[in-house]
């Protein structure tokens, strides 16, 4: 039987490099068993890395699909200069431009701004406040394989935004319904392009990692 471990008994590298507060969630999930908690932490890193690829495809595809439509809608590459963005949207564009100005020597292009804008910015363009200005006239065309409401689509992407941020900020995701998030990524990507979803799936490692979770954390059930 594996001996249960208290915080005082944690290895020094866990206490000082991971921190007790960060590791506590894993230790509790492992019933206080240090070796199980470490394996669970390692698996969380592994499954987060596996999600990175599909999340990449979803974020980049959404960004470029919306940018393509809005660029043609307003007849200019820097469409945000003419579009009726919210105050928060304009603030995010200003931050992106300011950051590029600090990083780059000389001029930066509209494509640079597009790449610098956050996933949250692009998801916000699907919100209710942009319904009449963006969704109805043009952005619905970015999702040729979607027949539902804008509200439901925005809700799905908001969930993916939260999940994406957890992955990118190295947060615990082991306790979430990961198969559902896996399916949702491909469902949303399929709304944009079934071909892109099929291509992204060719290098997907998530299923293989998920199949090993019970070996790492038997309590997951």
C-alpha cells in the first residue's frame, strides 16, 4: 500500500518549485498519496500538451475566418479602423498595436495586428452586442456548416475560451470532462471547415492520452 503524505513530507522540489498550494489539488485528488499525485500532475501536463494542437487549429481558424469576412465587409485590411467595435474591442486593438510597436522595429502590418489579437477578442465578435453589426450581415457566413443560433455558438466558444486559457496557463484540467472538450473542438472546427477538422485530427494525440488516465488516477472512474 502507498503511504499517504502530508504537506510537511512533500519533496523539497515540489514545495519550492510547484508550491504546496498548486500541488494541493493533485494531492487531494490522489487521496494524499504522493506518488499518485505526482503521476496525476505529469498526466495533466501530458494531456494539456495533447490539447495544444487541436486548440491551435481552432483558434487560428476562427481568427482567420472572421478576419477574412470583416476585411471584405469593410473593404480594408485594418477593418477595425472602420468597424463599430465596442470600447473593450477598441481597447484590445490598441493594446495589440502598442505591443507590436514595442516589439517591432519599423512598421507593422494589419496581419501582425490580427495575429496579436487574443482569442477572447475574436470570440467576443460572436456576442449579442455585435449581433446586428457583425453576425447577421456577415459573420454567420464564416460557419457554413452551422445551422443553430448565434447565442448557442457564442456559448460554445466561451467555454472553449475558458478551457484554452486553463491549458495555456498550466492550470489543472484533469478533473474536467475532457472527452466533451475534445469533441467540442472538432464540432466547432467542423462548423468552419470539415476539411480543416479532418486534417487536425490526423495528428491528434488526445484519445491516446485519455485512454491512460485510469492507470494514472484509478479514482477517476
